[in-house]
C-alpha cells in the first residue's frame, strides 16, 4: 500500500488516526492499536513476509529483555548484543545478499548461478539497521530495556517501516507516552497534512516525471551499448533529480504522517544539492543513514582518532559497506567506494587550510554526485561505462545508432526541477515553520489535494526507489 494511493489516503489513514485518537489517554490501547494497524500495513504488501518481521522483533527484544533486563548475567551481556547484531546481519544476508554472493562465487569459478528466487522483504534494510542501533546502544549502556509493546511499535511503526527515516529508540519510544490530544493538536494535524501533501506532489509531479525521462535513456544505454552526448547528460540529470525528489518525498510523507499522530520523526534531507563539498552533501542527504554509518561503523573503525591513513581506510570501508547496503550488486559497491574516496579527498582538503570559492565547490560537488549516480542507477558496470563514455563525448559502439531522447521541453523541466531542489526553503521548513493559518491558502491546498487524489486513481503511481533496498 503506497502512501500516495487512494486506498491509503481515503481508507487506511483515516482508520489509523481515528483508532489512535479514540484510545485517548489509554497508552496500552493506543500502542496496541498502532502495532496492529502497522502490521496490517506491512502484510498488505505480502502477508508471507509478516512472520519475518514479527520474528525479528521478538528475537531482538528477547536479547534485550532476557539478558540485559534481568539482574546477573554479566558474562552473557558481553556476547549477547554482538550475537544479536550477527543474527540481524545473517537474516539480512540471507534475504538480500544470498544470490549476490552466489553469483560472485560462480563468476570467480567460471560457472553460472541459478538464482534461488528469494523474495526481498520490504523495509528489511531499514528495520534491521534500526534494531542493530538499539542493540549497539544497549551494549554501551546508553539504552534501556523497553516493554515488548513499546519496542514492537518502535520497529513496526508504519510511517517509517518501509523506507525510513532510520529512527533511534531514544527519538521515538518516549513519544508513545505523550497524550495525543494535548495542546497544539490542530496545528500538528494541519502541518502534518501539509507535509504529506507536499510529499505527494513531489512524488507525482516531479519524481515520476523525471523517472519517465531517465528510464528509457538508461534502458537504451544497456540495450544498445551506446548513447548520445546530450542523451547521457539528460539521463544523468533526470535520475539525479528523480532520486532526490522520490526519496525526499517519501521522507516528507513519513514525517507528515507521524506528525498527524503527534509524533516527530527526525529530518532526513536538508537541501543536499546545495552542498558545497562532499562532506556537506552527506550531512544533508539521507541524514539518518549517514549518522548510522558514522556512529556505528566509521567511529567503531577508529574514525579520525588514529591518524589520517586509518581515517581514510575507515571512510572508504564505511562507504563501501554503505553502498552494499543500498543493493546487492557490484555497481552499488563501486558507487560507495567512489564516495568513500571522494570523502577522503574532501576531508584532507579541509585539513590543508586551503579555501575554495563556494560556487566552485558547489559545482565540483554536484558534478561528482550526479556523475556517480550513473553507477548507482545502471543495471550493469557496462551500462555505467557506456553512460560515462558518452558524457565525456567519446565515441561509443559504432554499430549502434542511439535514439535521441533529449528535447527542449525535457531540458526545461530539468531546469525547473533543479531550481526547486537548490533554491528556496525545504519542504519541511515550509510545512513545519513557515505555514500560517490563511483561509485562501487552505482552499488552494484542498483543491490541490483533490486534484492529486483523482490523479492517483489513474493507477500510474510508481513505487518509491528505496523500496528495493
């Protein structure tokens, strides 16, 4: 069930909110209702995947409650969290990486691998990382043992279950205690609904339009082995805007939905295409993943505490693993490695004391980010190199005559998207800070909402890019 679908907006969401607010001050009933509705939300995609989510929740909570939640057992505590983390990684590895490993081993042995056909559960990368962060904090003594109901809702809470943000326990669980009808209820409902509406508009009117531009260009590059110079740059620009508007739209919707229930989720995007360095970009892009990689991988590897060489190795290794998290393919690993190398260069440049003009820094950063998006989007390494060759104006496969996808209308829409992505306040700033109770604005918003709901009924709404991760 997509957030930007009629069944979600007109049926599921009203039922979820009515039940939540009807429970009022009875926290146990309120939490039980939201767990139930969240499991229904997850099961709607494929009910066969529901037992895995429930097993994951019970196993992780069991480690916390049975070992850390009881007196004694200090000897077990030394190993409990690491074993729990290993269990999470094992489950993630089986469902997400088994065929990838099989393909890679078979290639090295000169053999072929028949895919096992393992279904990738929706959201497994997100709820696995979320639980790993909790176990890591538990081991460090910075996390309490929660009740099963609170923990189950923390993991399964439907706005952030499928594609984040990756929320930490201390950001979310304490909010379940808050009385939902406390002062400011109408403001939270309106601001949350506004952010939800902005997210739907970004997805439907921007992300899906850029997808329609990018997809045929990438498909042609893979099939024909060659592509034109203008087409290559058009495809790179379209996908760079598509992935930003697509994922930031999901984050907007998730944060807006949670706010409508009186819950605040962490910010996940802060105008990343305004970044003036690669370090700045990763402080603005998928912020909850960036901090997870920083706090639980980079710092654990030594971070910047053990000299520049080890810092460079830690940065590169962290981004390689971050790339692999995004997808079970070598293209994602290479994409992560390129960003790791870029971050090493960016960090070391900053330590030289040399300065670079902000416009130049922005230009270099955007070119690098959009150039590496090609490796992220391409289905094969060959397809990525086909794109890069064309972007450099080098000749491709002379036997293939690429179609021309570039035109002035598409270029104009790319310019509009680029301006929206780089100029003006972010959608969350607009909805959560600048929005004021103006009757005329409410009327316009209602008309836009009606238009979008009718448009969503056409059955052309696409899934979010990050659903595949």
